[in-house]
C-alpha cells in the first residue's frame, strides 16, 4: 500500500473567468510542480468521476442544483460579485466534488494512508442553497455524506485551515453530533462568520470550534492556536476520519489575505495531524484543496504537505 495518493484531473480548465483569482492556473501550477519532482511524480494518481444528483442532494437543495444548471445552460454568469459560472461550470464543480469523494474512498477503503485532492472550484463557502465565495458545491461535505451513506462512517473531524471561515461547512454540520468542525481563519474578514462564541447547535454543542485570528497573525502564533485548541479538540473527538479543508491562502505571500503563515507551517500541520493516527481510530487523513491564490506558494505548500505524508 502506498502511503499517499493524489487526485487530479485536467477537466477543470473551462471553469474560468478572465482576471478572476480562482482560475485554472491555481491547479495547473500544482500539477506542473508535482510532475517536475520525481518523488511526487511517482505517487499514484486516482481517477475521479463527477458526482450525480443523489450525492449532491445529501448536502444541497434541489433548488440550488437547478439554479446552477440554469445559469450554466444560459452560457454562464454570476451568482454574486465573487462567484461566477461558465457553460461548463456545473460539470467542473461536480468533478471537483468527485475528487473529494475519490480521496475519501481511497483512505476508507484502506488503499492509502492519506490522499490529497488537487481540485477546483473550491467548496467550503457553498451552503445548502447558495453558491458563494468562489464555491458552487461543498466538496468536503458531499464527500463526507457519501462516505456516511456508503461506508457507514460515523465520526468525522474537519480541520479547515483556509484563511476564510468555511461558513457553508459550518452550517451543514452545525447541529450534527457526528461531525467536528474546526476552523482557524482571519477575522473580521469574508464571509463575516466564524466568531469564537459560535460553538454548534443544541445537538452538537462544542463541536464547532472557531479560532478567529487578526490580520498579521504570525506563523508561530497561528501554530500555537492549532496545537493548543485544534489538535486537542480533534483528539478528544476520536474521529474515524480527518478531512482537511486545505486552503493555502493564509500563506504570507497570498494576495487576498493578511495572515503570515510560511510554507513550512503547512508541513508542521501535516506532521501533527499524521501523529494523531496513533492516538485515535482515524485510518488517515484526506486533504481537499480550498483556496490559495499565489501560484508559487500553492505549489510549494502542497509539496511541503506531501513530503510529510510520504514519510509518515
């Protein structure tokens, strides 16, 4: 069994709006870098298929699916000032969610200790009924719900390290006792959610763990919160699976935000999450790409995470 596999697919290219930061170059920068490094080029690549309506309807309303399909059928347009669609964006977004599903399946089937889904468009802002924040469908939630239906998964921890709070993921699992949602994010910042006092609904009190951080937070201060708040929460929850909403836009070089993480910070995150494997029932970790808009930082940070996963 190889320790880590990569999910990637070139069919995302037609989801593109000129000048928009969420662009095909993001994933292509990662794919090109991975292909140029022999140890990474040799990692197994997993195929993916677009998710169907049944998978999406576990998370999203039928009205939402119809709105996405209708906008694409008209040749594309905008859901809001941040979130666009082209004629093929519905297919691209279903492929993206399918990549998250493939990564989760690979780990739960025991084929790999970890899997990294290099996919776009991202997903953690998408709610049950709304596309927003560059996200059409909530990739992580779709993958988790499919795993619950098909693998009998009961306890999942989501570790969201994107610089933006994952409002869609939080809302999906706000009152779900089977899912822990943790997020470290710049605050106040888009989308305006993720306050420290937001701790989950009555059936899942304490299972939403928000760590809002001010602009300019250093890598060391960020890691201190991760080590003292996030990791203990995950360990105490004893998940069967850890899914990382892996945004790299908290990197100091990212143009859209103001946290100060280093490339090495992401390697340290991977090391600490891998170390949890021996302390809980979790069979491994699934990493699902979210944000990150500096191409060099994206490629280098993905490399840093994969280096750790290969050695684990």
